[in-house]
């Protein structure tokens, strides 16, 4: 049983505590029958449908379109990701992408776009995706080369390549960022909603990774999109992307926290039951030290994550530094926690089918996506420098 004492922390309200406990019960019963890691596409479709039917995806859209909260509640999103990740990484992925893939629309979309896109996502009838990264522009958004040029008075044509796109190949629609040229660099980007069946959009390649999930490279060739499907204003794509990540970056840390909690649970069971030198492994001081380090890093991660989520939910305009700290520390700490768990399992820890081996593969990508650890350090430092120099407009915090 994972530690639940953190739910008593003052970051949470009773509704958050009830959510975590109810979801944990549901996940334990429902998830095993939904997931086949040898067929991730079908598993993700089943998971999205089940999450929608059970009402969990209502937390990924605002109350105006059938959601739970007036605006996206980051503490709830973090608790859901942490809980699902503790049970299974693919379940966390399926939930997270419904939120990330529509977060821009929830925050900046027109009423017509929200009316069209959010209800089916909430119900698990459609699958969403977020297409920002490119072969030469991942964390450096300003290097983006995909273009969207005018095509008459009411449309644009998108050309370029997006890669590392989660849900690529199974999504029903993508939030796509492209260069529209209103200004140099990051200030000349815009965001558009592109249906998966739009002429000119093709799945160029499916990408296989160590922890399988739907992932693809997308190609856009003269892909025509109406201006009514632009998200935010012309040239506001960077603002749209950063505001979306401000909400969801903390949740990446929460997923890592879920993996780490599961690793500690597995390690505790192994240490108590494995006999070595005539006594349980847990009697050895080195084992006890490892367990203590794991528990401490988990609590430190949780404090950073739920501090950032709480600050955003209280109405902070930006939580860039807090979210970056949470994401950076929690993902790096989870890697260390899981590595210690594998070590405590010995040879069994690298055997396919053993949970800690699965966790070892699952955690690695989280230190990279939505801003690699090294990029988070740059973001944090630039925020500190901007504040020290008296800049409140974030000019140093790209």
C-alpha cells in the first residue's frame, strides 16, 4: 500500500483527498483488464474510453464544457497522474495526453472550438495530441521551422515536420504550432487545431521507444486549416504553448512521483521477504539506508510538485520557476529511487515482466520530454536572473 499521509498536507482540500482514494480503488479494479503492453494503440483507445466513461476525464476540461472545476485544477491533475502512474504508466499516458492535447483549447480556444473539441475528449470518444517538437526544435521552440502561410482571407497552409508526437497515429486531432512570421523567433508562432484526417497531414513514421506508447513523426504538406481553428491570436503560439506547459509541467513530476512510490512499495516488499545471510534483506543497514533515501526523495518531490500545483490553483499568473523545479527534481529523484529498487531486487530487477524493470524503462523519458532537465535548469536560472534584475515581463525567461 502506497503512503497516503501526504494527503493530509495543507495543499489539499477534502475533494482532492476523496478524488485520490476513489481513483485508486477504481484503478486497482479496472486497469488490469484494459492494458496489453504488446498492443499499445488498442490499449490507449480502451483506456481513453474507460477514463471517459468513469468520469475521470472531466478533470481535463473546464466546467463550462462538462468538467469538474471552473478552470483546470492542477492539484487534481497531479493527483490523477500520480495515482495512475503508480498503477501503470500507459494509463497515466492516456489520461495526460487528453489534458495536454486540449489544454491550449481550454485556455485560449474560441467558444466554437471548445464546443466542438472538448465534450468528446471529456467523454473519451476522441483522442487528443500536442504537436510542438520538430527534428531540430524540441526544447528550443524559437528554432521551429514548420510554417503556416496565408491561403486566402480565411485559411492557412501548414508545411513542415513534427516528431516525438505522443498519440501520433491514433489521435483524432492535433494542436499544431507553426511559424506565422509576425515577429522573429518565438514571437512569430501561432497554434492551430488540425484534424487527423486533414488533407496534407500524414503519419510519416511510428517511433519505437524503450517504454512503448503511441509515438510518431507527422508530415504536413500544403495542409489547409481554416483561421477559425487558430488557438489564440496571430503570433501568440509561444504564449499558448508556455501557458499550457505551466499547467501540465508539474503533472510530469507527479507521474514520476507515482513511479517512485510504486518502486518504493516494491522495494519494501522485496527487502522484507528476501533472505540474505540468514536474515531478511531489510535487516542490513545498507538496505535500510537505501530505503530511507528513497522515502526522503519521494517526500521532497511531492512537496515541490504540490507547492507548484497549489500556487497555480490559487491564481498565480505564472508558475514557471515552481513548475520547472518540480518537474526537474521529481523526475531525477524518481530515476534514483527506481535504480535503488532495481539494485535491491538484484538480478531479478532486470528481468522482463518484473515491475521494477518496467518502471526503470518508464521513468527515463520523463527526464527529457516537456523540457529536459538541463533546459529546466536554464529556465529556473533565467527566472532568478530576471527577478534579480527587476524584469517582471520575463524577457530573460524564454
